[in-house]
C-alpha cells in the first residue's frame, strides 16, 4: 500500500466554517468526509492518509454519478473499448456492468476512422460538463486541504486535455510548478510540504504513482493542476 504523509493543518480556522462547494454554514448541516481526490479516481488499496476535507452531506452525494462517469469514461479511453471485462481501471468494470445505459452513452461517444495508412483511429467525445464538475470539485478540495482556502466562487478558468496533445513547450509549462519564490501561507499543509518535501516530487503532490498527482500554487490566485492516469491533464484557477 502506498502511504501519504499525515500532515497537520494550522491554517486560519475562520476559513473552515463553510462547505466549499455550496457555501452552506457547516454548523447547520450534516457533514461528510470527502476524499480529495475522489476515491473513484484512485486504485485499491487506497493510499494511507488520503486527503480528506469536511463538506456537507448533500454535496458529497450529488457528485457521485459524475465521478462514476469520469472513472468509466477514462478507463474506456485508456482501454480503447467499453467492454467491462477488459477495463484497465477495475472500478470501471463494475460501473459498466451495473449500468448498460451509461455504457451505451460512452459507446455512442466513440468515433472510429481509417487513416491514410489504413490504421484505425478512435476519437472519444466526453460529456465535458460532467467531467468539469468532478475536476472543479477536486480542485476546490485540493485548495482547501493544502492552503485552507475555501474557493466558493466559480473558477476563472477550467481546462482538461490529454497530456499527449500538448506541445513540448505546453507540456513543460504545465509540468513546471512555480511558487514564484514565495512561501505558502504559514501553518498551511503546503508550507509544511515545501519545507519538508513530504509527498512532493518537483512540486507535484504524489497521491498514487501513475494514477493521480496534483499541484496547488497561490500567487495572487489559486492554481490547481492534476494528472489522471498520466493521461488527462487538468487545470483550474481562481483570480482574486
């Protein structure tokens, strides 16, 4: 089992009074432990000390269908098929077996064509709004967990692209985690990581090798990036 370090948070307690997704006063609702990243995006056995934030129970439940969709869609793209028994992500096998409707929707999003050389290429068209909701949900959780910052507003920018579609320059810019010579807020988990190197690799927080990694930078804004299965690159940022 992979292990993430247990890091204490000493950021401003006043920022922990709301659900980071709906803004509801946390003392007025049933609370739930939400894993960031979503457990549907990592493999069993889950890493020990997987990051957790407290949100309202209603919000935690409403993301589940989209999280299942993203897990299944990503697996189908990586596998090249919607057949349950050959999925590369084990959870996707169960999801596709249990929902013929979802499997049919994902299959419908697939287009195959012949190249000039006679090879068969496949293009998958995702339901972007569903993927966006999960990416933003996790980005909010990462910002909250690492910096104690509740990002209640809509982000200024959200993008999701396959890593392989980036140019060399774009890939280098994406992979570079630049704190701008500034230390994160004193007391935040990110400050501890920067000082100790816990779970960090070139500025990236490693959740599960080859499965999920993310970075969070605060420079007049919050910028959150993640990489899923070393295939899908995501970026979410909030301007102040």
